[in-house]
């Protein structure tokens, strides 16, 4: 390692040691930095003074050398031990505070400190010394930052320091767009304009530039000046920026910018060394995701696909950001369908002890039906109830007995739940979907009476044509908003009642900050009523977020809801089996492979085809389930993303077989356009994940990894990676591949599927 870096490391290590004393020193330095870099007019003035002082320090000659010696002495004195050092630390701390302080009291402290340090009485000499001390303070920070930059560049031997362009003293990385915007905002301020004009966006004309700023257009009216003149002034301020390779003012007032490759490389390298690629962990929340929602005793069909797939991805995204996230299936297990099943079962097997109300023995532990029989019983019973009023009346009576707690009906209900849940878990596992809670409507039946009484006593609910309702209309409504019905005129509860009781139960047991519901978008009005009712009646806190994600339908190529060839609703397990078979045929056609291995790979790729095919569409939109398109290895599909990851894995495996170590390489400056393009896509990871969480939108991750996969494949076809003779270049390529693979694998995990090792 070069001797100058070693020298810097010795000084910085002494400052950045462990223990309470060191932590205190770091806080003091950080406070001084924050005080110097504050906002407002007074701060801008200070920044200009600091900049002037910094320039004076950066000069040549004996005076500059003397100042540098003062900086070094200050650094050594900070790192020293013993009473003398503690005294010096107090002096430095006082000097730092005096620089940043305000008011008459602070001015007094400055004078006192300067007397202790300089023993000069002349007012002019005191002011000159104060400015020098400011310069020394900022130069010390500059010294530390420059050391950090050197260490980071020297093959990452120090990982605790963050390159000061992207963070400070081990802090969280800022997004690249925010960093670029800061640079441009500072240029606007330096040119005499409002910093708000300096916000930067990704260019919507990538053929012209990589980033753009339209602030000069907005500032034209404010400053009564032609926008091109403003843009030109700002462009000149950015001419020497380390961040940009080029900045051009273009009529009528746009700023077109291309990022500097070396600066970009530093940012990407820091991503590779950061936890979660630089993602900032927000304040932890408790979030409940209500998805699934199937009725027991009925097989999952294609209509259940979207809630399961979207809900699982949302849950994973929330957890990745560090939130306590609970997934609940919310079973339909308490309505008339239960009475229908029991009525049909009684007609077929009247001898069962469950229907003998005088029976006092133990009921059988094994269910009197299989899942296949149960799935046939329900549609049969449902059909009969529509044609036979007496049959329907018996079913309603059976439902009443169940809900009233009749012993035999409750025992039979437990069998129905056990058999159904076992089958549901098997089917959801095929989708790589799981739930933390397997609760249903039945779990809140006991708290409904208390909730209803609470709404009556609080004056929230009133009778309307015999039904108990809560008015949820608001003055700002532009369309009709019916009241939320709590009980029907006959006293029976509804879905509204159950959902409100479930909210009450969740708030009591989990106190969530956010509740997310996934259902068909046709239930938008229903959930608006329920959410308003929950807020009006105080079932949730004022700051509790209630979110409904209404999704569209899965349609066939004819644009109608997806059906079987016979016209029935497609069972989900049959759809999955069909996709897996198609993928197995493609895999075995292209290469010889062990049958068991081929089947396992086909399941992995098939799941990616299904999930990506669904999630790549915005949730609220209907989409066509095109089996041929979704299973293709080309285009915007799950298999294409997996092929890209498998290709990267293959290259890295070959590199290892040649004696290389992919874990011991560093990102290097790109030497071709495709390398830079790949880096620019990689830096989009953090904003994409944040947007997917904020907007509850997994499709944004799909769009991102498709663009990233395209960028990688462009780089792969343009670059000789393993055959590159320059070993340092090769290592840089490999490091880029390692980062790309890691980000792609993270993203597909958030979507709910994984990549095989080969295809």
C-alpha cells in the first residue's frame, strides 16, 4: 500500500477507534460537519466563507505548508490520550461550537475560546484567527474524507468508511438521483437561483442525454429571464463537477447531462459493498397483508391466482424493507356454504353421529369424507338449493345450528376445515405462497355482539328500514356513497360485519400501522365503505393506513375470463400442471438431462412463467393469460429473466474453475458503452424497491429487472469477459456480474420465485 495512504490510515484509525470515547469524538466531528453544512441564508454565507478559506488552504508555498502542519497537529491532538489530550479536545470542541453558534452568547464564547488559543487581544487579529480556525476545521474534515476516498479506492481495505460522495462516516447511501440533484441544486444556488429548480430526472430522451433538469424553464417567470440564459449559467457552474462527464444547456432552457463514468463506478462499487445494495431501512412498521380469501371446501381456481401471487410479493417487499409483516389467508369458513355441505352430507349419510343430537360419545377423529368428495358435495348442494326451496331452508337451518354451537355440527365443521386447509396448504405451496395466519370469518364471531353494541352506544349506528347501518357519506363525495350495513333487518351479520370485527381483532392483537387487502377490483366501493366505517367508529387509529389493492381478472385469448376447454373455471392446480408439462417438454427437447432433474427445473421455470406473467402487469388491469408467451425464453417473460441469471451463473462457475475467486474482485471503470449502461441500470435498484413499496406495486420490480436483464445481455454480447487478457479488466467484469446476479436474484425472490443453476 502507498506510504501516503498508510500515513492517512494511521491518523484516521486513531480517530475512528472503538469505545465510548471514540464514539463521542465521532459525534463531535459529525456535529461540526452538520453545523457547517446547514441550510438558510446565514448558512450559505458560512459556506462561501468556508469555500474561500478552503481555497486559501489549498494554495502553494510556505504559508500553505504551515497550515497543513496545523491540521496535522490538530488531528494528532484529537487522537491523543491523557489529561493534556482531553484538554485539547475540549479546546477543539469549543472552537467547533463557536464556529457554528449563533447570538451574543456564542460570540462571547468565540472571543473566550480565541483568547485561550491565541492570546491575542486585537479585535482584527481575533477575527482573522477565527477564520483560520474555521478553515482548519473544514480542512480536517476534508482530510478525513479524502483519506476515506483513498482507502475505498484502494481495493476496499476499509469498508466502514463510506465514500463521502455517497454517504458520510458509515451512513446510509443516498440514491444516485438525489446525489445528482444535490449537485445541480448547489449549482443553481451558486448561480443565484432557488435550489428547488435543480431537481434532476432520468432523461426521457436517452438518445440525447442520460439525465435532465428542466428547472430553468420553471425559473424563467420567477426571475424574469430567458430560460436558456438561466440554464447556460448553471451549466457553467457545473463545468468542473466530478459528477458529470458533460452538461449542456439546450434551447429553450433544458439542462442535458451525462454522468461521469468514474464517479458512477464509485457509486456502483459502494452498492456492492453495502447491505441490501445501499437500501435505506425506513422506520419499522407492523403491516398485515390480507390475501388469499378462499372459501373452504372449494378447490382453488384461476381466479385465486392474482390475490395469492400479488399478495405474496407485497409481503416479501415489506419484509425486505425491514417491516414486521404478517400474511393472513382470511378463509371464508362461516357462511351458508357450510350449511349446504352439511345438508347434502346428511342426505347421503344420515347415520353419521354428527346429526344425532342425543349422541353424547366421542366423535370420530377421521373425517367422513375426502377432499375429492368434499369438492363434489358443495357444487351439488349449491345447485339443489337454487331449485328446491325446502332444501335451501334445511341448509339455512344447518347453518344456524352451526353458528349456535350445536355440538355435532361444530365437530363436523372442524373436519371440513381440517381437510380443506390441508389441501389449500398443498396447493399454495405449489405457488410458493405461505401464510402466517390461517384465520377466517369464524375467528371473530364471538366479538361481533360487543362490536355492534359499541357502535350503538357510541351513536355511530342507527336503524334504517330495520337494518343497523353507519352513515359513511362525506361532504366532498361527488358520487353516491351508501351507508355501511352492520346487521340485516333480521339481525344476521354480513361480510361488512365480519370484516369490521376482523379489523377490531387485528388492532387489539397486533396494533398494525398498515392493513393491506387484496381482492377483485369490483369490491372497491365495498372496501371504501368498510374503511370509512372503521375510521368513523374509531376501530383504527387516525394514522393507521387502510389500503385496498383491487386487481383485474385473468382472461383467455378471447378476452373473456380464463376457462377450461369445456367452458368451466380452470382449477389452479391443473393450470400449474399444464405449464410445468410445457416447460418439461422444452427442457428435454433442448438437452439431455436426468428425468428427475428436468422435472424439478421445469417446476422452477414454470412457476417463474406464471408469477412473472401475472406480476408484470399492473394489478388493477385485466390481462391475457397467454401460455405460449409466458413460457417463452425470449421477451418480457419469467423464463427470459431466469435464462439471464443462469448465464451469469455459468460464467462465474467457469471463472472459478479457472482459478479465479468471484468474491475477491472489485468494480472497475467501464471501458465500453454497454458496461456503463449496465451500471446505470444497476443503480436503479434502490429507487425501484422504494417505489414498489410506497405504491404497493410489484410490477415495477418486473419492469426494472427486464431492463436490467437487457442491459446485461447487451454487455455480455459486446464484451469478451473470460477471454480478456488484462487480468484487472477481467476482475472488473466479474465484479459487475456478481453484483448483477445478486440484484436479479434479490428481485425475483421479492416476486416469489427463484432461478435454477441450469436450464
